[in-house]
């Protein structure tokens, strides 16, 4: 059967936006993600995961846990509380330095992150280079040499020079925390508000991203606590207890999955940037001086993991930070190409001994490790891998979503999820609701569900039932028909190829279990 994708690259900006809107609607319609408290008209940038979304999110989380904890004898997991002693956030630097620069448009009253406005404006200038390339391609046809064009075309060189100059100013302003210069760059780039269209800006101000609340009944300074803005600190303050109780030797890692909260100035792009989200973090403790080797190691390993989710190499890229976080001496993002562009899904940071040293100082408790190999005590250095569970979820959905035009003129929407992540791995259908077929199908369903995520349905035509499973990403469906009752075989239908084959029920579990095995992703 011929299949044509309705959205194929290269896509225009409008097409990408339309595709993204379709993905958001699809998530709602098929029970993946709902806007929070929708009966009260929702709460901006807050979302709930429905039956299939909760399942998919859990499967991604389990897959990460298996890859990090189960497959590494020197990585162990913990589950620390969200609330921590307030001094934790003083020591970690978050009270003083976890800020974003914000700016308001005086006419629309809309609030922006100053750094994001500048980044977006520079990205638009990069797009101009691509436009020049397109023009060149048209002009020179087959003889077009992209590299030569980029290196010699006067228009391209002029734009590049302008971008470089702005980037240098931008980096310097961020490094020096120079808010006046950030505002000046916005003015010089002639950035206008997308709502009012005006360039009437306030000054740039710093904004702390931590949510605070009071614990207990008396509100004084001592009772102010924070919702953790990262899960990492729960790992640092427990580091020595974990090392001792798990009998680990350096180098070793501690992994954790949990909620984090940031009062983002602008939460947007569906679940990409929300104020409540989940992180899957692993802090790897190493001997000082070896951190860059481990940083490189984890950079590669984590990219392999993302590829194992079925993302094609051209949709993933590394992006070196322009400004390092207050705790890092090296940092790189792994970015995925969403319909709205390449954006970070994971950060890999070399955090030095910044956190442990500060916790040792502020708590007055030694956080040193005695190294039996070198007979010395030291505060370890840390390499962190921190991936957003919700952003990975969004990347998995965007990667899997497609609309196909079939030979008969109909359209089908399919989520080509990796089988080991799919909320339902196999759906069981009796062809008709009579002649003993439902009984036989239920028997098979009851048997399979001990090992697989199975769904049973007997309502509607087989075609409709297939389409519904395609839309939630179920990789396999089996149909029980009259022949089943005589020769104990069923038809097994593959979601992606839509091909059907007849197989014996005795072999069913082994065949499907092999196809959906999570190990396939990582081996
Ligand atoms: P960004 O630059 O996008 O704000 P970040 O560099 O501050 O992200 P990190 O502190 O490195 O992010 O956090 C690690 C991971 O946590 C990110 O790669 C991302 O996947 C996830 N994350 C961070 N902030 C959010 C958020 N507001 N909503 C959803 N996920 C987030």
C-alpha cells in the first residue's frame, strides 16, 4: 500500500507551526496530555498527563533508569524529598545567582526574557544566511558549491560579521551581568514586541526563578523554604551516605528522577517549558583532574541514549553554552529539532567541586572522600547529566507523529513510537462479537497481560480499531477470527508497515515480547 507523508522536510515555518498545533491537539484527543484544571479554563502552562501520556512518561523514565542505574554497576539511585533545608539553596548559589534577566514592553505589558529576545533575533539573522544560500542555489543550479558560497558571498559575510559582533557583546554582557548593555543590544538590534509591535522597553531586571513558601504556622525568615529548582542538590547533600551505604568507590554516580520547579518568566511551547517539570539527573563523582575525560565520556554516552529513542542523527546536535551556569566550568546541551527549532533536551555540565565545597563550608560537615587507591582525602569533582523527562516526552511524540495519505485517498495519523516505549504494546481484537470469538480473544488477552501492556476491544469495525491503535502508537494488533478456532492462529498486524501475517498463538508471546524488548534500543 502506497503511503505519502503529509508533512515532509523541508517545511516552511507555517507548516511547522501547523504540525505542532496538530501534535498538541492529538495529545489531548487521544489521552496523552490535557491542560490542567480545564473545567476552570485551565492554568497557563500547566498540564496533566492522561492515561496514555502517564504510561508513556513512565516508560521513558524506566528506560532512562535502566540505562543509567541497571546497566552501570557504579551508578545507584536515590529518591530525595522536594523540600530541603533553606541553607541548601544558599550554598548551591541559587538564592544569589539563579536569575533570569527580564524586560517588559511598556505598551503591551508583555514580559520577556532579555537573553531569549536577543538569541531569537540572532537566530533570525542566521535564517537570512539560509535565504541567501537559497538564492545562490537558484542562480547557480548544479554548479552551486555551498561551502564556497558561504565563505565568499559578500552578503553572507556581512551578515556573519554582524552576528559575530553581536554575539561577542552578548556573551560579555552575560558574563559581566551587565543589564544596561543587554538592554542596549535589544535597542541596537531594533527588536520589537510581538504583541504591540513597539520598541518601548523597560530596563532589564534580574528575576529569581525559585518558588518560595512558608513551612509551619509562623511566617518568619527561618520558615521560608523553596521548591527545589533542580533535583541535583538532594544528591549532593546525601553523597557521603550513599557512597558508604552502597559501598561505592570513585568514580561512581548517583541517579534520581523527580519534580523540579522554576518560576519561568515565559513558560511556553506546550510542555517544553513549564514551571513544574521532571528531571532525570545523574551526578558522577570523579577524582579532581579527571573531570574533562568523564565530561567527554558522558557527552558521547548520553547522545547514544537519545539516538536509541529512534531520533535520527540529523535531528540531534550538541550546543556549547555561551554563558556557563554559576557552578560549571564546561557545559554542553543536547538539542533536538522540534517543529519550533533545535532546543535543549539535556544539559551536561562539569560542576567542579562547587556544590560539595559550598555545602561543606556552610554546614560545617566534612564532605570529603577517602580514596583507598591514592590514600588521600579530597572533595570529588562532579560531572552532571540532566535530562528533562517532559522535554524528552515531547521529542518522542514529535519524532513519532505522522500523517499519511493512503492509496485509497484516506488519511491515517500514526505515532511510530519505539515499541518498548509504547503505552500499549499489543491490542487484541475479536473480528466479530459472536461465534465464541470474544471468549477466545479474552483468553489470549488474559494470558498476554502478565508480560506485555495489552489492550482489548471488540467495538466498531476492525479498520476503525486499527486506526485508534495507530493514533496512540500501538506497534502490534492481533485479530482473532473464525480460522483461529480451527487452527489456533491469529493475524498479527504491524503498525508501521500495516502488513499482516498469520502466526500460531503458541509463538505469539515470544515473537511480540522480542519485538518490544527494551534491550533492542541499547544493544
Ligand atoms: P533552559 O535553558 O531551556 O531554561 P536550562 O539550561 O536552565 O534550560 P538545566 O538547568 O540544564 O536547564 O536543566 C536540565 C534539563 O531540565 C533541561 O535540559 C530540560 O530538559 C529540563 N528543564 C529545565 N527547565 C525546564 C522547564 N522550565 N520546563 C521543562 N523542562 C525543563
